[in-house]
C-alpha cells in the first residue's frame, strides 16, 4: 500500500492552518439544534467586548481508510457587534489534487430565529498556481448578517487517495470558543503519538483513545491575543499534535533520546571523522607555541572565513545548476572546497578543535526563537541546530562559528540558554547553553558636544555595539551595501534622540568580521534641544532616551514577557556650555537597582562643562505576566529620570534657586 | 487597464489588513519562487543587449536600479482587440535593486497573456532566461481592501541573478479587450531614473487617437499613416516624500484615447460628459425598486416627521445594516449590482451601497446621483483627461428646496440641479451632512442622466474636524499632577477613535487608546478613570473623559519646580527635518482645528517665577496660537492649531518648517515655579 507523506504537504497544511481564519467541524444531522439562549445572547461574560464568539466547533477527522480519508468541519459563531459581521466572510483553503472541499452548507439565523439558508455562489479563488501546485480557496459570504445573528457552516475535506499526514487540533482561536469537540480516527497501520506541548485550556481533559477513536472536548477557550515582547506564538497557543510513525514510538523518554542521541552522534562523527585532513589543516592555522586560548581563537577565526552558504541569497534553480556545486559529505569536503552551510561549518570547527588537541564534543540544541524545547515531546526535529562544546582552560564553552558574525565565545541569541544534547556513543547527556551576561552585549554612546547659542547641540558621537548587539546588526546587513549600512546607523541615532536630529556617519565600521565591537562615529546636530523658560533655559538630560520613551504603555498584560538576551546601554556625554551661560541647578542623581533591571543617571558640572552619565541594564529573558506592573513601573521611572532638566541661566542672573 | 480597485473605505484601517496579508504572502511567494524549475539557458534578445550596452542615466549613490530601456507597443485591430507588448531593461546597481528581478503581469477575463519572458545578462557568464511556465499565478495581488472575490490575477516571474552589476529585462505580450478604449503610458518611475522610454501605437484605418500629457511637456509623435511613436529620455526618478501629493499628480503620463469601431466596447472618452454617459449606462436599471425595498423604506422612514429625518434614517440604515463586501468579476468592477440583490443579501461595495441608498431615497421622493471620487486628493484635477482614475463612489443627494438645516455641512450648489448634499454611505462613522477630510477639496465626477461633469467637492470649515481638549488639574509640591480631561473629537478624529474602539476584541482593551495617547506626552502615569461618549451616536461628537495621576510630572531643580503647561497632545511634526530639500507640496489629511484649555492648580507655597512667552504664528495655510497665564493659584494654558489650506506648495515649505519648529518649541516650553516669597 502506497501512502505518501511529504514535507511539502506538511508545509501546505501548516500554511492553511496558519493563514486562514476558518477552522475545520461530524456527520450526523445537518444542523445542530438552535438553543434559544444562544439566540438571545448579546455578550459573553467570559469574553466581554468580543465582536463575536465561536459557540460550537467540531472537527472529525477520519484517516482510517487511506483511500477515503476525510475531515468534517462544523462551526457556529455568534455575532455580537457590527465589527463581528466580518466573520460572515468565509475562506476555506484547499490544495488541488491533494484535497478538496465538498458539501459546503451555510446559514444565517437571525435574532428572531428566522433562518436564511445560504444559496449564493461559492467562489474558487486562486491563491497561488505554480508548476504542479495549485493553492485555492473556496470563498463565500453569508447574507443578512447583523449583530445578534448566529452564523454557521459545515463542509467536508476529502483527501486524495493514500494521503495521510501528521495533523493537529489548534484549540486557540482569535475568537473565544464556548464549546469545541474533536475526534480523530487514525490510520491503523501506523503508530500514532499525540501531545499537547503548551498544555490544555483550563478544565479541558486530555484526549482519550476509545475504540480506535481519539476524542476530546473543551469549553471556554480564551481568544488568543498577540502582544509585543511575548514568547513565540507556537509556544503559547493551545494545540494537540498528532504524529504518525511507520516504525512505532518509544514510550520512555530516556530511551527515546538515548536512541536518537546515538543516531545523531553517529551522523556527526561520520561527518567529522577526517582526522588526518583536520590535522593538516590545523597545522596551517596554529603555531605550537600558541596558548590554548589563542589556538582556539585562530581556529574559530579561520573557520568563519569559510564561505558560509547559509548566509547567501537563495539561488534560483538555474543559478544552482550553473554553479555545479557538488554534494558535501564530510569536513574534508568543506575544507577543500572552502564552502559549506552553517551546520557543516560548525562541524569543521569541531574537527579542527579536536585535531588541535581540545576536548570537544558535538551538541545538538533547540533554538528558542520559534518554540520552547520540551524533551517529553520526543521530537528529534526540535533539536534543530548544532554547536560545539569545548573544554577551554577547564571551562565548558559553547561555539557556533557556523552562525556568521558571532564573536568568539558567544552564541547567537536563539541558541543561548536553551537545552541541547551533548552527543556521544552512548546517546549523550543533556546540557544547557550559556546565557551571556548583560555586560557582553552593550551599546556605548560617547558624545562630546557643544551647546550653541540657538539652543542646538553639535559635536561628535561614537556608538559602540558589542557582543550580540553587534552580531545581529552584522547579520542583518551582510547582503547590503555601504549606503544601506550607513543609513541604518544614521537612522539608529535619529531613533534614540527624542527630537529631530542630523547625524552623519564619518567612519567605515567593520561590518565583515566577528570582532566583539562594531564602532560607528558621527557628527551630530540636535536643533533646539534646549527650551526656553523666561530668563532661564532648560536642558533635558535624556539625550539618548528615545527607545525608553514609550515602553509598556498599557496597564494590563495577558502573556509573559520574553526578551532575546541581557543587555546594557551606557551613555557618556560631555557638553560645553556657550559663553555667558552657567548651570543654575542640576537634577538629582538617580540610582534604581531592581536586581534584574537597573537604571542610573548622574549629571555633573565642571566649570561650564556638563558630564551626563546614564546606565541601563536588563538581565531579563522571560518574565511572568504577574510582574508586568513592576516592569512597567521601572520603565516609567526610567522615562521620568530621563525627563529631568538641567537649568541654565545667564551668568550673573539670579536664578532664585 | 485592468485595475478595478473601485472602492475605498476607510483607508488606514484597511491598509493594516493588507499589510498583514502581505507578510505571509511574501513568505509563500519566496518559497515558491526559489523552487521554480530551471529553464534552459538562452541568450537575451538583441534589444536587451543593445540597451545593456548604453550609458546609465544620471543617478545618485542611493539609486537601487536604473531603467535603461522601456518600450510599450500597442497594436489595435479593426474589431478593437489590442495586442500590447511591454519591454523593460533594468540595470541593478545596489542590493535593494534585486526586487526589480521579480515582475508581474496582470490579467483578467478580458486580458490574455500570450507570452511572458525574462532574461538576465550577468556581468560575467552566459545569459539566463525564464519563461511563462516558470511563473506563479495568483489572484491575491489584485485584491484590495479585502474584497471577497475578483477575477483579476497576476503572473509573477523571478529572473535569476538579479544582482548588482547585472542587467535584467523582460517582455510581456498581452491581448486586451478593454471596456474602454484608453491606455495610459506611465513613463516615469519612483526611485528609478529612466534613460529612454518609447511608446508605439498602431491603428487600423478609420481609427483616431487623442493624447493628453500630464506632469510632462507634450512630446510630438513621429511616424504617421497608422503608426506613431513617442519617446522620452533621461526622465528623473520621483523620490517619494512623506505627505506628498498622489502619484498621478506628480509623475509623467500620456493618456491615449482611441476612437474607432470596437465591437461591444466604448471609445476613449472625449470628455467627462462622455465618461458620465458611460457610467450612467452601466447603472441603468440597477436602481429599480423591489417590493421588499419599498417595504423596508416605508418601515425605516415611518417615524421620520420630516424629509431630512427620513433621509437620515435611510443613511443610517445603509451605514450600519449593509455590510461592506466586494465581489468584482468582469464588468462588476465598474458596474453596481442591482438594488434588490444588494438589499436581499444586505451587503455590497461602495457603488452598491450608493445604488441601494439612491433607490431608497427615490422612494421618499429624493433624487440622488453617483459621484465618482478618488480617496487621494489631487489624483484628478481639471487638467486630467476623462479617465478612470477614481477609486470610490459616493452619492450626491439633491436637497428639496425647503430643506435647510445647519447640520448639513457638505452641500454644494450645482447650477443644473440646485443644492446637492455629498454623502458617503460606505463610511460607517461620518454622519449624514459631513464628509471625511480625504474626500474634501477634491475633484469628482458627477454622473447624471445627461452625462457627467467634473465638480469640486468643497472644503469644510476647520472647526468640523479636530480635538478640543479641556483639563482641570492639580499639581503637588512633589511634582505629582492629577485631574480630569474632557476631549471632544470632531470629524475624522472621532471617526478614527470610533473605528479603533469598534475593532477591539475585549472591553479591557478600550482604555489602551487613551493610554497610548497619554504615553506620548507623559512618562509616568496611571489612568484612574476612563469612558467614552457617543461611540454609536455618530451624529454627535465623539468624546473621551478620563482622569489620571502622573507622578514626577513637574521636575524639581534646586528649589524650583518646572512644569510643562502643554501636558498632552502634539501639533508639531518632524516631516520636514531632512537634509534633502523638499521637492513636492505637503498635503494635509483635511482641515482641522485643535484647541487645548489646561488649568493647573499650583501647589501651596509656590508662585510663578517665569512663564513661557505667548506664541502667535499665522500663515496662509495654518496658524498656531498659545498663551500661558496665571490667575491666582491657577496656571492656565490655552492653544489652538488650525489647518486652513490643505496643500502647502514647495515655495512655502520653509514657512511650514518654521511653523512646526515654533509649535515644537512651545510644546516643550516650561513654566518655572519658585517658593513663595523667595
């Protein structure tokens, strides 16, 4: 029996589930009976203000007969407001030749209980058509939909013969769901495993397998709402994932990872095991007299010079054919050809480090940019990238030279503070990658300025980005030209100064290396920075406070807060006052140390020369929602500190203070 | 000729949806484009090689690409079918220029793509070629404003190696059967200088043409005897600027109208009257009343004692109960659906809503006419030839002679029909009698049974739009400011808030709009109370009432207390704070008048030592006045900002820049308080 499962289909399915608002509903009576209470509803107490809610949703998938796999979908929504009427526009995706949408039935139930059956046209909209692929959407809109109406529709997805693939129930929706019911009749020839990586909605019981039917029900699932600085959506939405396997599943987590670890170790070692070639290569890179630190740095730097194809623009097939790039099978291939993808480049580093005598091990880790790794999910693909663990001067240090522009000793943010499997022939051991301290990733802004008589500031500014602050900027600009990079850096200055400013980049920053620092030098003019107050003039101290001006505007928060890496911002600003002016008063120093966050500000006057020092530190990566208020208060205090003013007055004038 | 985006509701709200859709599409397109199978290598055509060898047009270091060669060939057959060939050759100069390597051709039921080819001449190595079979096809690029269905599709091709230093080009051959025999040659580009652009026209015997040039000196054609050619060279790029006029009013165009015997098609429009006749013909029979419409009209207007009350009731029905849904297939992009059909489904697009309202108004004895308009002011001017550059339809309602009411602001007097009230039934939030700013001071085509005429939609008084804010506040000696604000948001300012508030998905989020607004002016604050008024009563001004506490609002400096009396809101802009000189006028969204009255009770034991100076800035286009006074222990700050002219020419740009700086300074100005008696 031929059963096709392809990556492409998984992609297609993922696309459909992600993009479209429509959710897939069991055969039986064509329509569920109408509850008079639902007709009378004007709001849902658990979703106050919602424009609409899902009253009932049903998804019944039947993979049991691979010649006739199908999925019945039923959805009923209550419309509360005019805005909610948009849910009367329905779009159901399909992939021609892979699955079709059949028997669409829809109706509107007016608040008085009268029914308007849908008898309009169902359009077939072409989303994308390319060679061998045709993505379409069946689309229709219900008639006479008003606030108070109930709309409902149901349809059948008929899958092509012998098409069975991994599926999921996405429980979270943009709308509050009153009642949901899901079933799956699996294909019996394969093992099926299911999991709910982000938990289940409050009160929902886990899926149950009874008589070869997996089913679950859920009530009162909150609407999913996206927020700034939240963890990845994939880590937050309730869902149940189903995975088929022809080989069966390991039930014990430890055994599973041991087996997978062995496989991954074998693959890594087979790729790296070119000892002689690596020894020859390392002899060209290091000198016997080099200290271990220097040796490893030289190897790291050399490996980063290998052409890293992961960072090149994706080539069209024509370009790939013309390039005639042969398959790479091991570290020797990479070394000889001088090119490889990021994954391969990192393994070259492993090979060279070992050849140089270092205790180095391959590690497979899970990046934390898309979801959070949970070993109990037992999904090998979650360990989606590789790093190398080297014992350097007795200390475990992680390296990923295949991640371009990453300074020696650092990992890109998505690879920090995350779980990984340090591989060995016995399957490996779990490790957690390091999280760099805030002092590693800094933005230092040093300015020497003059306050001129029209109230403008003029002078020089140097901005130094270190660690991950430099790394992500270099990655973002690696395929851009000098003009683009110049604009990026000049725009940065305009963003951090909370007033109109003119910044001109005067140096050529080092964009090509992985040096720990990226330095930008400017001439700077900030017109009208000083404002008048009768006989006095006022000078705001927060010259580079733009990004902190509007942080966390709202008093409420739903999700936890998530940050990429700890960082620091340090400002060192010296300002010469114009002749005839003196300092009337200085703001008081601020020192707000909230442990995981800190802010300090100090202003000194040295005979007509002002010295402003401002420091902001964040050690946060994730913060529970309950601490949102404290975080908001902290940033409000930062903003308040930055709003303080230096009072200037003409020499000889009485300031009254 | 295939653009059918004939409807535009509230632009900014819709744009958000489009942007979101674009994000996933971009990913999907990229996924597909890079997996397009290889076509065989073939040399680029001779015309492309010739163009590639020419000199580059003048450009600066920020130019991503230059258009070396552009050619449009239009061949008209005697039955009105058109064959059109489009050729382009670009040299990519910078990495961001790679985007020109992806191009698309639109088509619909009346347009067929016969051939589509793309080539790359790399700086080294053999040429690349891609063909139609490598293209991906989508209907989504033609969808604007979330239409449910359109038959407009696009073929998209990506040319390999569109890298800096390489030359890419393409050729598209199409067969067209346009509803109107008219073409537009758009030879000027945004951000891309053009070295040479050519347009060729071939007409069968007995056919004639007429051209009108816009934003470029007229160029005479060469040739004759049924074949004409036009050429322009060294056309500078248009550099987009914030707040600039619409594209059609700044870029060079040649509009070509064709006159012959195209079967089943309309000749190019000689004038606006001819276009009006065509539009009126499309709507012919579409406003016939059904028994159901009659019944509903009677029901809606039953309680209205006056004609105005009945008109208002029908307008409200159209705004609230007829849902916006656009289904634009074939001529449906231009022609409204029949009123009974719209009424049955209770949905339609802008021309449908105008059609149904017109039908219902007719039932109460009120005449009304379609008014075609563009939501970007300045797209149509008296210099524009009659062409379909409108993207929206509203209604001009003929007011009965005895109907005079102060609430009806947007009224024009049209010689042939008397007083006409202009009303947009698609706009859910602008009350009957008003019109939102983007449609004001704009040229529109009034469609009557006699044909059409271009009329000017007037500008409403500034006071119909803006924010009127009043606050009574108390300041403590520690710098804490607390008190109450009352805001009345008129016109578009009310519309924006109503639209935003209606889109929230939970009650708790309603206060976020106030929090966002306040956070732009105050660094530390808590909203202690908030409510809105007249959210659903659109004929009444929308309002916010809120109370707040702002810690450390006033800053201490020695024994002084520094207070910024402006508190909230900003009328300044950094739009003109650029190194480069301004090239185009600045267009305001609409007339507006914003006014603040802030009263701050000062802390006991303090007195005013210094006050900000009053500001009086008056220009022809706008004015700003502010004043800070002390009366007893109350600091009173008043200010007013008014936009009087909706377009500021380049010659007045320094004045506008100066005005913005004056306002910015005033908004930062501070009152200084000192201990009493010191």
